């Protein structure tokens, strides 16, 4: 009889539990029990040191590095791991052991449990729809824990056993209040096969085979998830990567696991930056859990109670992260690793449906066409009478225009006539004369519709190396009335954003480092006006969610620009707040955004 175990480490001051499958023998804490991984050894899975010394919230193998579009290479910061644990108590180990077994369908036996702060073991089938039953209160260690089911089982199937803390201290299991143990960024869980005895026992349908015993998704299937601590406006969260070998979904729960808060659209294999829209907006900072599900019935829609979780090393494939909610009304929910309860911020819909995966849609063409040469713009500091500026040189491989903005990027001050290829000393007449000395930005645009006239809202920017083709220069105006300036020239900033899938309501900027604080504003490739902006970013922040004023309906390249909070009111003011500049260029980054919608089309971008 094969035994399956979760091993959970206990953190000083916090209840932080880990899970790793082991054999029947009791576990001994590793020398560094904050870094454990599962490794096959004979019939069981035993603790081993993680040779890579990694702490990302990943399951089932390492992930490829994410390629991101970064600006200002200096001072780039790695994405923060999910630091929900303090130093590990080296002397305390917690074991939950459950074995494959036969049952009359009324209950299951958990071989042994050790919960240092007490709690419960709760049993689910592999749909994770709702608990089948839970133990009575366990105060420390207990052998042979019997869990009676609310309704008798009639099918042979794999069950999942999860360890819960007695969050409210009443020694009764309260679904929606008591919180799951977490360690190493994963839920504390293990699985076992239960065969039902009796003439009425039947076989549940295999997730990948119409005959045989019920199991999780095909045992040859593999999956892993990665999710980092992040800031959100509360309407969605980002799972940084999902690798589902047979396709499926990522469902997000709070730490009570009462019901999903939301789920992704269909993920066809591997996908970066999977956006999960929540059924109800979060109002509290809290730890969330992402769970990988197989598309069990093959309809590419998430069906709670039908679709089954992926399993790796006899554990559900999960990841957790702390989500901080932006907004004046955001409050703090107790972290899942604490002994007190976080209020459940949402009631999820039982059968959320999803649109076709945008990864099956044709991707928009990259804004940079390497075969036609590279666009560039050069402009020197200069003196002007205020009516025009000179761009020293421009190379536009497919032709286009140079458009001039002030530091707010609110709207063009003027644009050149059509530039066919390369041209020196391009004169740009301004729509209104300048009266102040200030820094101006020149941005290269393609003649997208081919009419050799600049059309704001139609013609699209040139992109190179993931950034806008742009430059800046100081323009001193004769008889100027004063000085305007960009953000403090000693200020520095960089942005990183990767290609991603979105439901069209928001996009994710992976990191923003704004030395003096400010905002990230998102534009489409026409730069006509911002599509949306982040809340105030105070320094460095990972996973900055930008809610869009109108939902996207097309797959397209978007531009993120870093702005200083010029007037210091911590609100983005278009026409007042000024763009950060680094190396003589506005701090920007670009990414292709695929929109999940059956009516999704592809927006044209610069070719």
C-alpha cells in the first residue's frame, strides 16, 4: 500500500506549513527546511535540498526565464518572490500521512496528523468544488484520523486531503473562515486513491479516459504555476506563468478555499502573464491561491465540479501570492500564514465561462520590422523663437513623420511633413508658439494608412528594442516668459512589460521603478491619448495593474510610459504630470496584448 505524505514546516510567529510527499517513515527537518523539493526515491517521495536554492512559487520543475521588454538596464530588479514566510523553526515538523485505501464510501482514514497549532484535515474530490467532509479538531498529534463524508461515495476515485488551521479558534471547521496551511508558496495538501467496496460501487469517469477508475487529470499530464506578490485594483490578478501540458485553466481562491474567486480563460499549453478576472472586486490585501485545472470535459470552458485539478508528486499544482489592493478603501485581510481570519472578499460564481484562448488567435505583427532597417531620431538642445523646432536627423525605413510633444505627452505640439526614409534637419512647425523654455520629445510615427499625412489616432509609432523610437532635447525660447521642465533630471525610472493575455479590461506592467514616484500610463500604438493609468507608484513596484478606460477588443501592441507626479497630488493629471527621461529618451516599454474574446480581431501595428 503506497503512502502519501505532506510535510509542513512551522514558522515562528506564523502558521506556515509546507507540503512534500514522503514515504511511510516520519520526516526529519532538512538542514535548511525553508528550501525543500520533492524527489522520487523508490516507492515514496522524500525530502531533499533544493540544489538551485530557489524560492519562487513554482511547482513541478523550473520555468524558463521570462523575456521582458526593459528600459534603463541599470538597476533592473528581479521579480520579488512570495515572501510570506519568516525564518523556519528547525526543530518542528508537521506530518500528514494518507494512504491508498478501500472504504465503504462513508469515510476515509488519514494515517497520522501532526498540527502544532491545531486544526483540521478536510477532504475534497479532485474538482475542489466543495469539501466532502472534515475531521474533528486535532490538537497537535493524532494517529488514525477518521473523516466522515457528508454523503457516501459510490465511485472509486482520487481524493485530496488539505490541512486547515482553526483560524477563529472555535475548534469547529468553518468553511469560508478557517484558512489552509501554506508553505513554499503552495497549499499543504496530499492525495490518495480510495476504492469503494460494495455491490453498488461504480467507477467514476477518468478525466482522460472514458473507462476505468476515477483519477485526476491523466497522470502523464504535467503542470506548473508561477505567481508573485503583486498590486491590483482588485478586479483581477496576474499569474506570471502557467504550463498545462493538456491545456486547462487557472482558478484563483482566497485562503479559505470556499469557492473560486475567478478563473482564467482556456490556457492551451504554456502561457505567460495569465490574467484572472475576479467575479467580485477585492477590497482587502490578502494572500490568494492559484490552482491548475485540466479541461476535463474538453469544452474549453471552466466547469466547477467537473474539471479536475492537475497533480504533481501527489500534490495539487498550486501557487500563492500576496495581493495588495489599491484604493483608499482597501483594508488588510489576515495573511493565510497567520492564525487569525481574513474576511472572504468575494462569493464566486459556480460555473464561470470563458472565451476562446487568445493564444489561438493570430498575434499582432511586431511593431519593429527588422528586415526594413531600424528607425531612429536625433535632436539636439536648441534655441527657438517658439514657433518651430528642428530634428537634426531621422531615419524612417517605411516613411512617416516626426511628431513633437511636451513632457506631458498629452497631445502633439506639431508634426513634420512626410519623411521618406532618411532626412537631415527636419523642421517641425508647432501648432501654438512656445513661451517657456522646456524639454520636448520627438517621436517617430509610421504612415500607417499610407496617405502621407499625419493622422492622430491612426498612424502608429515606430518601436525598436521594445521602446518607442523617440528622443528629447531642451528648447530655449527667445523672450521666454519662464522655464518649464521635465521631471527632475536626477530622477531615474525603468519599466518592464512582457507580452500577455488579458480580458481587455486591464494590462499588467511587470515592474516599475520610479525613483521619485509617479504613474504608469498605457497607450495604444497611435499615442493619441492614454487608455488608462496606474494608481500612484511609490518607488519600485512589481506587477502594476493598469485598468483601461475602455475594454480592448483587438490583439495589439500597447505602450507603457513612466510619468512623474509633477504636482505631487498622487493622482495622474494628463497635461500636468511629466514623463520620466533616461538617456535622452522618454522611459517607455511595449508589449503585445492578446485579448480573450470570441469577437477578438487583430489591430494593425507598424510593420
